[in-house]
């Protein structure tokens, strides 16, 4: 076969790209189908009238307790920003986080990022520093999300039957967390190392998205390295436990909801809920924080022995979801309104301190 008979290199590249797109789409479909299967298997035998009865058993003071726990949850969630932006106060960080959550719920990206950057700027944080801090904040969130299954696996060894999903989630989380830590360590070594990380990441992504430009990615990572200045790894090391604390508070909200709908501790123990939540937390990567997929998986794990009423379990998770997804919206609306009324930050704001 001579050269004129072989297909052009461009056509071959396009064909490979087409197959990659097909495989990625099939992978996404498989994930969605798997999530639907888990949800159906967990919920098919639920008596929804009993769920309604369980929800109706909540008293006013129990609703108040859940509201207070959500306030603690959101405060812990905002607690990473003051670590990543030295000089930024916790109230300002909380205001930024709540307002960003509100915008993120109702508008597509990057509207929430634009708002957060504007708020940080009004609090005296230089735009480039604020952008770098928001990137670090996202990385910290993912790092905690991938480390969580390791904690869940350790707890599982004490309180739950060991299932394959716990092992695979822990192994996958360890690999992802290791890659993130490696990337941050390399980036912190200087512009040359940062550029190399950007190129390597771009070449990996380019296999799935051929339009990716490795040099553009390298330049973007170098800019991030400059803007984030020194101490990337140390700040992440201090911020990640705070984000793990956020997952812990989330699990505590689930435990409280279980108790309030009438599921006693001898049916579903505290450590069992913690183990399940930490093990499965990477499932929040699905839309609306894994709504449906995470809930169904939690029901399967925490009720492995089948002693708790499925209707009560569903009711507890409905309360948890309503509280965590809806309750932060009202304070977000308030904080956004207050921020719009405040004057611009003065040039001497202490939050302008170098990161």
C-alpha cells in the first residue's frame, strides 16, 4: 500500500477523536444508568405514605436544631477561604460563600465565580490573588472529597461489613488525591515546573478533547503559580482538614435527621453513618451534590443489616437534602443584598495582605 492509498493524518486524528467522544459519552451514560439503578433498587419498596408520616413527626424545635447545624455546616465550609487568603475575615468569607452558593444554584458557571471575585475585591483582595485563592479553594474541596473514602474505609473496618465499593472508592480516592498533591507540589517549585504540569495535564485531557492547547494550559498554570505566590502546599495542608470537617458536619446532620424521624442508635449507629458518608462522598461529583445517587447508596450502606424501616431512612435523607440544599439559600439572599449596599473596600483594607 503506497502513501497515496493511506488516509490523511488529519482524517485519522479526527476519526480517533470521534471514537474518544463516543466512548466518553458511553461512559457518562453508564454512570447515569448505574445511578438510576441504585436509586430504583433502594427506593422501589418504599411506602411513600410512611415517608410522609415520618416527615410530619418533626417538631418545631427539631427543625430549629437542624437549622443551627446547617449554619455550622456553612460556616465550616467558608472556613477554608481565610486560610487561603490571609487577612480575609471569616464573616467576609462566609458572606462570599453564601452568596456564591445562591448564584450557583440558579445560574450556570462562571456567574458564581464572577460574583465571588467581585466580593473578594470589595473586601480588599486583589483580583489576581482572589482568583488564585478560588482555584485553590476548589482544589482543596476535591482533595478532601478524594481523601474522605480513606477515612470511611478505616471506620468501616470497625462498624460495617466490608464491601467492594468501600475498597474501590478508597483506592480511587487515594490515586486522585495523590495526583492533586503531586501537581500542587510541582507547581510550588517554580514557573518551569508549573508549566510542565500544565502541559502534562493538557496532553492527558487532549486525548478526550482534541482542541486543548498544551501551551495555553502551561501559561495558565504559570500565571496561577505567580498569583498564588509561596506556601501553596502548606496552605492546602491547613485548609483540607477544615473541608474534611465540613463532611463531618454533613454526616452529623444526617445522624440528627435519622434520630428525629425515629430511627434509634441500635438500628443505625453514629459510626456507621460517618463511615458511609466519608466512603461515598466522592459521589457528590454528580449534579446537585449527587442527589439520588448518593442518597440511594447511603441507604444501602447504613442499612446493610436491613433493621431500619426504609421509609424512615428515606424520610431522614429527604430532610437532610432539603436542609442542605434549600436552607443556605435564604441567608445567601440576605448576604448578597447586604453586600450590594455596602461601600467599596478602602485601599487600606488589611485583606490586601500578600497571600
